[in-house]
C-alpha cells in the first residue's frame, strides 16, 4: 500500500501540529527552567526565529518520510517504533556531540533532552501515522 500525496500532506500537518503542541508544553512550561539553568551563559537575550522554524519544518518532513510513508497500511506500532528510533538517533546525535565537544555541557541535560526527543518523535510519528490511516481510509470510501 502507498499513501497518496494528499494523505502524506495531512500526515505532515498532523506531525507539525503535534510537535508544536508537545514542544510548547515541554519548552514553555515543563523544562524551560532546566534549560535556562543549564545553559544560561549560552542563551541569547533574544532568540533567532528562523533556525528553529527550519528545524521544525525539516524534522517533520523527515518524520513523514522515514516513519510514516514506509509503513503505509501496516500496524501503527511500526510507525511508532520507527519514530522512537529516529528520535533517538537525531536527538542523540545532537546531544552526544554537544556533550563531547562543548566544555561544561551538562550530562543531565544531555540525557533529559535525548529522552525527550526520542519520546516526542515517537509520539508525533504515531499522531501522523494515525492521521494518515484515517485520511487514507476516508479517501478510499
């Protein structure tokens, strides 16, 4: 089974919305005090917006291409596990590299952010996969 462009577009929107909501709660409410304390000396007084927008758009594209599209028509568990693997790889690459090369990069934040990225990517892949299944079913009828 293959998903149509319309189905994948709907899945992308679901992934993007899920990621925005999750990260808003995570960064805006739950973890921001941890990040501020750990990285205060590295933070800009004013964030630059375009890099994180580019990250969200590209990362969500990767989630659709690498975790949703390959498992079209299969059990959603496949998509969820692929999302966990992608998240562990992507966030692990970032966090472990930073810990390896940046002086005073805190190990606890490396682990917290790595776990967060793994879980968040698993969740957004599942949301997008669920949306793709529903859209595909609706288009078929």
